[in-house]
């Protein structure tokens, strides 16, 4: 399948400050190609019952995804709220906009 979008998978790690408070920090984003799709209507309404707001779906090669929690697309940070294995080679990443983009 031909990929039509460039996304950046963003790894995270936890760091503790001098008094032991944990903070999630972003690592170096990794560029990959993805196929961007709209969220299916059934998924949108199902997610609304859990206060999630899926806005975009990206299909990626399964071997390229390393369980990242965030991705960047067109300078917007998204949380990956669900993954779905389409087949043994591809995954769908269901995403919502992350409101607090201060990391």
C-alpha cells in the first residue's frame, strides 16, 4: 500500500526531579510514512462514551511502531488512543489531539 502522509512517532520517558516527582518527557521524534484516514463513524460514537475524541487514523507498517504514545502530524501533537492490527503487516493508530503540548 502506498503511504500518503509523513508522521513523526514521539517516544517518551519518565524522569524524576530532585524530590521524586515524575514527569513525562519527549524523546527524539522518528519520521515514518503512513496512510491517513478519517475516523469511522462507529468508532467515533463508541469512543464518545469514554470521553475520548478520535480525530484521525493512520495506517503504518507494524514493524515501524514501537508502542509510542504520541505522534506529530502537520506540527500538531496527537495522543495514540488505540491501536488495531489490520493484518500481520499493518497497524492502525487511532489518534486524538493532545491539548497540553508543553513537553
